[in-house]
């Protein structure tokens, strides 16, 4: 009996069930190319840090064409929760945005058993800021997007949309490429890395309070000094074969992981 209990505690016994989050991350339906990025993106630790539960209403902001986190969140939330994908707007004048939205829709349509409950909204101020009904979301999550809003000059409007969507006591989770402290805003925009101070200040202006920081997604190998900015590193590898092995050895970018709360 003691041996059985010990095995259960260690997770070595088949009677010890995996968590719903772990099941979603390790599901056979999840693309192998996505799983290969887990060593850099740490979805188990990241979504645990943001305390995402299967019965919650979650907004994933700008999942892009591939929906890397969508492939985890959609099955996790499908039965008991709700997932909003705050995508690029269909009426955007930016071809890349329209193309990404089309590819994302095709991804969802190809696997209805996984994605049929995903609700697509749109985010791009000033015309599109309703990412979910006001006060309805338990979590708003954004992964590696803040630099895009800084470049567009609409960071404050975007964070305000997060605040409106969340319930009082709801959590905003932010993962972003991390710049060394003191870098100018123009350097950040040009290189795709943002300082923690920039993100924290933007969240506070919207009304959020910082709850916690984590180094879950830190990468000490990344010194952030690259000829094509963060896009020098995988998965983009903008320089193609130039010093490719060097950049692959660094891996994906050094990233901040920040958790904010909308006060009650």
C-alpha cells in the first residue's frame, strides 16, 4: 500500500491522472512543430502562473495565423469554459493581417472537434476594441505582441480594451521579448524587445496592478543585440543561413512574464 501511495505521489502510477492543462499540452492532436517550441515557451508553467482553469472565459490576444497557444487553450476550455481569439480585423488595410486571419480561420475549420467553440473577435484601435463583452473575461493573455502596439502607437488603447473585457479581479497575463532597462522607445520598436518598465507603465495607466513577475520564459543566452533585432532568432531567422547555427544555439528570445490584476 505504501508503494502504491508513493507511486501516485510521483505520478508513476496510471491511477494518477494528468491535469487538464497537461493533457491539452501533450495531446496527440497538437502539432509536433508546436510541441518543439515548448522548450522555449514553457506553456505548462506559463499558463499555471496565469492560473488558467478549464471553466474560465479567456481572451487570447492576436494569436496570429498559427494560433500556437490556441491549440492548447481551445481544447482546455472547450467543455466548461469559453475562448475568445481577439484576432486581426477582417477589414484591415494591412494584407498581412487579412492573410493571417484567413489562415487562422482555416485552422479552426479544419479541426471542428477541437476548435468549434472558439469565438473570434477583433482588436485594432480605434475601430476595433471589443475583444469580449465588457466585464466577462477571467483572463486576458497576450504573447509577444506589445512591440507591435508600440510601433503602431496604440498601446494605451489596447491595454484599455483588456481592462474593459476583464471582470473585477480578472488577470492580464503578458509575455513579451525583454529589452535591457533604459533602452529608448525607438530602439525597442526597431528591435522588437520591450523593457519591463514600458509594459508595466502601460498596464498601470489602464488601471491594472502588477501582481507578480516570473522568469519562466527567460533566456540568459540572448543578449538582445542582433543585426535584425529579435527576428534574427528562431523561429523567424530573418538572416536565413547567415550564422544560422549560432542563432539556433541561442534559441528563442529572452522574455518577461508579467501578471496583472484588475482591482475589485
